[in-house]
C-alpha cells in the first residue's frame, strides 16, 4: 500500500491567501456593485522594463535560427548572467563573490524551499515570527519539526519580531544550526542595520551555524547605511547563503528568474565530523534536480544590469516606494503606528485590533483587501500587511476609502 509523507499532515490546514480569497469572494458575490481594491497580494502590477522586453525579443529571435539556437544550458546559469551578478550586485558593493558562487534559478521561492535538503534532518531551526511561510512549511514537510500546537510547531526556535524590537529579532540565548533571516522583510517591511546583521553573523560563527539570508527585496533599500547583502558583514562568507530575486526588482514574478549565492568557503559537517563545502552539495543537488533557467529569461535578467536597465528598474522600485510613502502618510494621519515602506514595498500596520477583525473592517467598510498579520505567525496578531504593489490611482482611492471608513 502506497503511503504518504506524514509530515504533510502536520501542515496547518488553512492557507492564508486561500482564506482571504474566500472572504473576498463572498463579499464580492454579495455586493456586486462595490469594486474591491487589493492591497494584500505580494505580486507586482507594473509591466516589464523596456530593456527586458527588447532582450526577450532578441533572445527569442536567436532561438529561431539554427546557428544561435540553444538547448539545455548550464544548470547553474549562463556565465554572462553569473558574471553580471557578481560584478554589479557584489564587487561594486565591496563584497567578494565570484561568478561561480552564483547559482541562477527560476525563483527564490524554490531556492529557499529546496536549500534545506542539503542539511541534516535533525538540526536546530531558528525561524522568524512573523515569517514568509515557505521557510517554515518546507521544514515541516521535511520532518524537522513536531506537530503544530497553538499555532507553533514543536522543535522550532521562533525569532520574535515585535514592536519592542522594531521587528528585527535579537540573537537568541539558545543555540541554533540553521537560521532564516529576511531583510528587507516580508511581511514587516523592516530592515536590519549593519550592527544587527553583524550580531547575527557573529552568532552563526560562534554556533557553527548557517544563515539563510533572503534579500528578495534588496532593490528597495534607499537608506545608504543599510547593508544590501549579508556579505557586506565581515566573516559572512563562512556562515551565510544569500537568496535574491528579479521578481520584485524588475517585475519578473511571471517571467521567473532569481539566484542564490553559496560561497566556496561555506562549510558544514557530517556525522563523523568531516567538513563539506555546501557549494559542492548544492551543485550536486541542482545538477541532479534542476535543468536551468530559460536562456531568453536569463538574457532578460542580464539586461537589468545595463545602464538603461539600472535606470528603468530604479524607476520601477521608486514608483512602488512612492505608493508606500502615500500609505505611510495616510496611516500616520489615522494615528495607526506603521513600520516599513521606506526601504521595502510592504507596510506593517499595528492596528490595535485582532488582525482578521481589522481585515473584515477594511473589506466591509472600505472595500480594501489587506493581509491579516496573524497569517504570518503569532507575532503578526494585531497587525495587517499593506502592499505597495498597485497602480497610483488604486492606492489613492483605497486610502481615501480607508480614511472615510475609519473616521
Ligand atoms: N522571498 C520572499 C521573502 C518573498 O516575499 C518572495 C515572494 O513573494 C520570494 C522569496 C519568492 O520570490 P520568487 O518570485 O523569486 O520566487
């Protein structure tokens, strides 16, 4: 008899966005004349930069002719993109990352979901609360946690992000082996200072641990004092893997391209105490299970690193940050404490109400959809996430309606 991976039965049943869709669907069905504005979803709304469109067209033409057609590419990505990433994202910021330490992929979601399989099944996990659910759920699926009790999986060290710590968790007293960090953060929009990241790198070095640093929203950092990469912190090359994505930088959520950096100096140990390079393990994993990102897509990603590409993607992130500023100002006028939105496309509003109650209030009174914070973890209770990914017009209308509803 075929049996299932029982770890899947530990996953908490209701999925946040399915719950939201159900409530919004019921509201829309009951109120057909009241159009709803969605400020809840983490998907971009603006079209691709022109440089990417041109690169896609010309790469597609190459695929149409025998002399320039390409089949399977290197699993780790084409050298032209790995070199562009190493030069622009790292060397220019003073970080020592070599092109062959960059693994091109079709998304940061799959990379940060898949990476856990190169680590032992019985390690001590430290995961933020609130959190991008992928980090937690993939470890549940892999059997690294116990059951969920009162909304928390047994065996996980939760790193609490609260108003008291400005939504940047302090290093814990207890040791951990695998630590997930995400800055700029989804869902809180918080960024970590150099001192805070240094404390995490030192903690990881003390504990012979690995930090999985998700920098999917790096392109939104505007404060020059905030590090864009974990590798700006001395010693991080020995303890950190970094994930980046073109999804929110250049509107690639549907095109699909991202990358993961694994320095060659990053080591972990087997049961016998022998050292192994994680770069070699991930290379083995990718060459076995992944067949590379489409050539045309990698060409479009490489176009982002041209001067025109840099200008166009900057304009795109500036546009969303402009929305974020309007949302932040509106929340301030309503007296609602709000973080994020200045170096991130997300705003984290401390509503003073139950998350779902506030969600229902905005839906029913303002026809605006936000994301209940408690859906990202226990510490998200009392908060909602508002996303800046929308048209200026929709943001302005949504804010007018919220102001009226809460007046
Ligand atoms: N990491 C974080 C924190 C995210 O919020 C997201 C997408 O919302 C991703 C990774 C996934 O990015 P990608 O589109 O590259 O899979």
